[in-house]
C-alpha cells in the first residue's frame, strides 16, 4: 500500500506539472483509497477535495460520485453520522445510471455501517432473513450479513453462515480490494462465537496488514485500525 500510494502521488504530481487535468482526475481515486487504507484520513480528505473541481470541470459523473462518497466516508470516520447519511443519499442519487456501478450496493454498505454505529441494526432485522435467502452464497455481501446476525444476537444463524465462509481458510472470500474489510468482519464474528481455532487462522491472515486501516473501498466507510481486530482475535485465543 505504501508503494501504491507513493506511485499514485508521483503520477498525480507529474500530471499536475504537465497541466494534464484528466490524468490527475484518473489517478486520484486510487490515491484516495490507498491513503485511507494507510490511515492518513487528512490526506484522503485533501485528495477528495482536489478531485471535486476537476470532476466538475470535466463533467464526469463517476468522479463526481467518488467525491461525494469520499466526503461521506470521512464524515463516517469522524463520527458525523447525520452528515454521512445525507451524503450517502446524495451519492446514491448521483450514482443512478452510471454503467458498471452498483450504487444500491454501496448505499447498503453505508446504511449498514451507520445503523450499526448508531445501535439501530434491529430496525433492519425483519428484512434480514429474506435478504439472506435471496443472496447467493458467494456474494460479497455474505460477511456483512454474518456480522449482522452476530450483532443482533442471532448466534446460531451466525455460526451456520460462518462455518460456510470459514472453509479452506476463508478461501471463498475473494482477495480483492474488500478482502481486509471482509476479514475484519469475520474477526468480529469469530470473537462473538468464541471460535479459538478460526481466531488463529484469521490472526495469521490479517497480521501482515496490522499497520493499516479497515476500509470499505475506495472510501465508502472507514472502520479503524486492523490492530483492533487482531486484538479481538488475540483475546479470543486467550
């Protein structure tokens, strides 16, 4: 991540010097994501605000969407939940019709994150079982759904789903930009279930990321240091 952030920063600097606004526009989303994962939220905020006028100038809907999402992510991280929710709703509206963008899915992640921090997950409990039944077992939503079960005290359901995801050292969870976020969710579920064997597995998987932040990429939501989740796993293993 440090190398990625450095490469993106160098590319953006060279593009600025050359007056190539579109090249700056293209690299900033990647830089924002890397900065957020490294825990440099002030830098991610600064990059987001640099992106804003460029996106407006070039009339690029996707990048304008990224700006609103970045602002919502920073507000969430700083505990400004009402502002984050308002921005999330703006982003959802702005994302409608952008090809290849799952604006509804991102909005769902934001609402899950916000309601969880507000202690209001029970409000969505009636929809939970129906949503699980309609969600494929390989869906990227699965870790969040299992965590929701655990948060609501539905431990039998959480254990059943957790067993599926934990097979072959959690091999069913893709190693993409959301992998650390998913593993952090699994760490919380593992702790809630007191699963000492899986705690050891998860601890080994997450250890290489101990200096980073847990982020729903690129900056949809930021959940704090990976070290916290390693601590939960260490506690589970006693």
